[in-house]
């Protein structure tokens, strides 16, 4: 999941849950059924889980573009001082 | 960061927070309900009235209880517990309460009822004070909601009197 995908997943999760909560509450109140409210909300949670938790392809539409190796050779980095190791972890796909 | 587990945890936490919130709002909607319950009790007969060997008065009576508690029910009501108590004053105690009958109402359809019964629980005084005693019959109820606070209220029906003599 890329950076844009993470943001999208988080926003989708919040918006979907709030929307299902609103629908569930209004339906339950209008039809005077507490059970229906809980069922609709539970269904909404399951749906949101399926949409936002797996790493779907549409969360990976903005992959990070790294410089080509040749490009990097043309613009070499300044010589690093000794014993400095890169702490950056590879980005999870 | 932002692994499968992280997203699952965030979703679960947020979902349960919202569930708590909608339950709280559901409980709040109960405050818009202004119930108008009705209750009537007739004492049809004093079946017997005597003094037990240990000195306590005991009376058995036939009651006709009718009530309409439908207005207590909202979408957030699980059940209503209702009981009928005899209440009277003696020299020793300012308030004596004796439960004579009770019931659990599980749905609005069953909340309008009448029943013809002798007292379900024994009406025994602590002592020998019941002859000619004036007493109230009080219909108490506890509304048990699905979420939120339990509510209790009552209807006092005054003006009953026990006979002057044992029978």
C-alpha cells in the first residue's frame, strides 16, 4: 500500500463507519427496532473491513518513483562519512 | 506501519467507539418519551384473615389487577418488571411494603393486561396490626432498557381497608 493508498484507506474507513452508523441509527429509530440498528451497523463494519483492510490494487495507484540506477550514477551522492548506515527501511508494497 | 494488523486495529477501535456513541444516543431518545401508564386494582374478596400461632397477622385476598403500561415501551426497552405492593403504616414502622404480585412484561403487546388472582406472595404483617388497617396498593415498575439507565416509577392507589375481625 502506497502513501496515497494509506490516506485513502484511513479516510474511507472513517467515512464508511460514520455513514453506516448514521443509516443504522435513523433506520432503527424510524422503524423502532433496536435489533435492526445493530444488524445494519454490524453489516457496515464487515463491509468496511473488507474494503479497507486488504491491500486492494486501488490502494497502489501511486507507487514511489525511485531514480534509475544510471541516473544515480550521473549525480553521485557526496561521499558519506564512515560507519553511517542507512536507517531507512524499505517501503512496504 | 500501516500493515494489515494496524488497519484492523484502527477499524475495530473506531467501530466500537461509534457503537458506544449510537447506544448513548439511543438511550438519550428515551427522554423524549413521556409515559402515561394506567393501573387499577380491585380487592374482590378477603378469602381469609387470621393470626398465625406466632402472633403475626396474615390475610389472603382475591385481586383484580388491570393495567395499561404500553406507553412505557420505546424502541430501547428490553422489558418491564412490575409488582404490586401493599403499603401501610404501623406504630413501629412508618412504611411497611409487602409485595403481593409481580410480573415481567417482555413486549409492548403484553403491556395491556388484566389478571384475576389471589395474592401470589403471602401478606403477613410483622406483628398484629392488620385489623381495620387502612392500606394503599401501589403498582411499582422498573423499565429495563437495552442500553442506558433503568427507570422506576409507581402509581399509588389509596383507600383500601382490612376487616375489623378475623375470618
